[in-house]
């Protein structure tokens, strides 16, 4: 189990738990909980603003995030069906790997100019 506290505007960035399903309970404030479905769902984005006392379930392996949309601090408690759920932070993985993913690969994959990729990479030196 983990407790996560959010300042107003705070986020738990897009990430994946490759080895566990996550169950969460919002204990304070208001959190936007977003889930991105699998390729089979057309990468459909599902989201809902949850308030204290409401729960959510994130199936194993799906990308998701939480974002404090309220003006007050927010908190949640989450648990996993594995003692080793793993975590892959998507932005950090793509732009902060060591050694880095080659800029031309990311530019082509993201359909942006290389300068955009280099700018984003510069934001992830040293992690989060």
C-alpha cells in the first residue's frame, strides 16, 4: 500500500504497473484519475474526477495518472495485488533514459521536429 499526497495542481505522471492491478481510495480533495486503454480499445482515454471516499481500479499494464484538480491538497491510498507491482514512468522512460533514445527515433515516432525532442529531453535530465 502507498499513500500519495498532492499539492493543488500536483500530478502522479502517466505510468504503468506491469505486474499488478491498482486499487485506490481518494481520502482527501479531488483527483482527476485518467486511464488509457489498450491498443484493442483504440487507446481510448477514460477519466473521472473523484472526491474523498470514492475509489478506482486500474487494470494491470494500463497507462494511467492522477492529477489534483482542486484548490486544496488531495490524498489517496493505493494498494496492489502484487508485492512487486513495478512502475514505468512514461515521460521519464521516453525522454530521460540512459543512454538516451536517439532523437531521430523520437522525432519520427512523435511526429515533431528534432528540436522539440531535444527541448523535452532537456527537462528530464536528472529524473523527476
